[in-house]
């Protein structure tokens, strides 16, 4: 049985590593070992310390469970199996739980239960307010006061890394706290899509429909992941109508406004746009500084004001990336048993930094940006400005939009004019799409950053 566990776990880790960066895989998952797997409980060992345990649970638990389901199709997992991570010193002391003796029950998914059980408990009070999210927090509190009566649905719009998931989880926890009898479900768009497709395959759609349509509140995060599945969109539409008729609360998050979501069911788009759409904007520098210190305290990391200021100045658009820099510094400080000085932070957080603002100098000329991108992809500037939508050209065009915005300091209207008189909304969509792609693909991110640095040097006359 041990050999079977090891073989399947190796396959599971290989699958996970394709979905995250190589650095994250090496830092957090390399030492994990699969000890036990039961329908109600999964036990992983080999965790170096409690710090790593908390980070693995917070960042990778859904991914681990999802891939284990795929690698163990013969095990009828519960809807929300308990994931237990054992630190090396806990391995011998922890009692072994057999199939009939899980460490805790596995209820229907409830964001408050699930987050509390796994040690990550977001609330509306603990979310750090800043000018870009104050409106969203205000309306979320009103939804919690009178769910199903005001702002239904509530649609949170924002680019990757600005806290949409945390806000939805916090709202779910608040609804659960204020309305204990309520049945509440929090799902990612990817999880909802997979549930629907799995139920169709197994011919188990009616139980799934009964579950979702009996809820008192449904929160779906990253709704854009449903764009690839018309079936999942159709099920969500019918679920939406059923819950809305009963005045049950609906909350969604997306990375762009519905009208910019190609492939979204027209009726579902209409339903979403009939609710309250509120946008999350990137935090300003003081907010980023406070966020770095708050996250460091929460992780038990000693971070000086000077280092927090450095992170706030060098990571400007993505709170998740800023959080990752804090965690990375804490991990490397523990590894090398060194304090986090400015020099240490400059060295070990550098891969997460934006291009050095001191090197930006004079904004690069628009044509220089287009020439650099066209040359990188073996295209001409004329083709880049043209109407072709081939994947290679469209990808190059998205990079051009990003560079024109960040290095060239252009507005979206100016970018649209530069790229063949394209619409403002099209440029916003292209930029948000590239940011999401860069967040998932480290190779692409590094390539874009290198191009930005070269263009910045050129703007200074150094190249």
C-alpha cells in the first residue's frame, strides 16, 4: 500500500508543479509526503515547521485536494475532506486516524467552518482598508446587514492580487456568524465548473442542483473560469434565478467587467450587470507599507519599517505579490538564520520587484516599445497594429499594451490609438489578461520584466 501511495503522490505532485511556479514547488511542496488518504481525511507529513505548515494550507490546500481526487479516483472523497499536515516533530505524537475515525467531521462546504478549521479566518474587520477597497468593504458590510435585500447580486471586480478572494471569504464568514442557521457555500469558479462537469459525467446533476438551489447564500470567486464551459454557465444561471427569486444572497468576483468577458452567456451577463458592481483598485504606497507590516506580524516575521518601505516602493500593483515577498523573506531568513536587513531584502525579494523606478528615466517612446515587442516575436510593427487575432500576435499585442502602460506611461486611450485605434475597454481587458497570465507563468513574467528594463534603460539614453 505504501508503494501505491508513493507512486500516486509522485504523480499528484508532478501535476501540482505544472500549475505553480518552480520556486513555489521547491520551497513549499518538495518535502511533503503522503501518509494517509481516506474519504474524510488526507494526512501529509514531512512539513519542516509550523510556519511552512500554515503557508501550505493557506496557499495550496484546494490545489492539493483537487489533484489528489484526480490521482485517487477509486476513493469516494467527501465534498470537503480534512487536510492534516504534520510537522516533523508532530508525526510521532499525532494519533493515527483510520477510515472510520477522522479527526473531525466533514460538513457541507461553509466558508466560515472551512477557513476556521484550517487556520485562515478572514473577516471584514481584519481586512486592511485602503482607498481602493473602501467602497467594496462598505457595500459588503451592507450585504451582511441585510442579505438578499440590498445589492443582490454583489459583483466585485478587480485585477489579480487585489484581495477579491479574501473579501468574498470574509463576507461568507460574516454571513455565517450573523446568520447561524443559514446554509452558505463559497466556491471558486474552477471548482464550480469541475463539480458541474463531474456531475454530468456521473449523471448526478439532480443532487448537485438540489444542493445549490437550497442555499441561503452562494459566493463564487473568479467567475471568469466558467467562460470555457457553457454547461457550467447554464447551471449557474438557473441556480442564480432560483436563489434570486427566493431573495437569497449572491456574491461573485471577476477580473473584469461582464461586458468585457467574451464567451459569457448573454442572460448571465444581464443578471450580473443588474446588481451592484464595485471595483477594487491597486493600493497606494502608504497602504502597501501598512499591508507589509500587518502581514509580517501575522506571520511572526520581524520586518523593519525600512524593509516594509522598500517592499511598498518596489511592488506596486499586486497585494498577493507583496504578501509573497514578505513570506519569501521570512522563509529565507529562517533558512539562513539571518535578520531581514535592507541588503537581505534587496537580494531575496528581487524576483518579485517591479522594474526599478530609478531606471525608468524618461518614458520610452511608443514606437520604441512596439519595435522591441515586434522584434521579440519576429513580427513587424504594422502587423502588431493590425487586426489579426492569431494567438502569437494577440499575445505580443498584450505585452505591448503592458509596456506602453508601465514603461511608456501611456493612458489606455493613448495605447488604443497607438495600436491601430482600438477601444479603451479592449486595452483594459488586454492589460488585465496579461497580468493574469504573468501571475501564472513565471517564464512570461521574467521575459516581460527584461523587456521593460531594456526599454527603461533606452529611455535614459543608456542603450
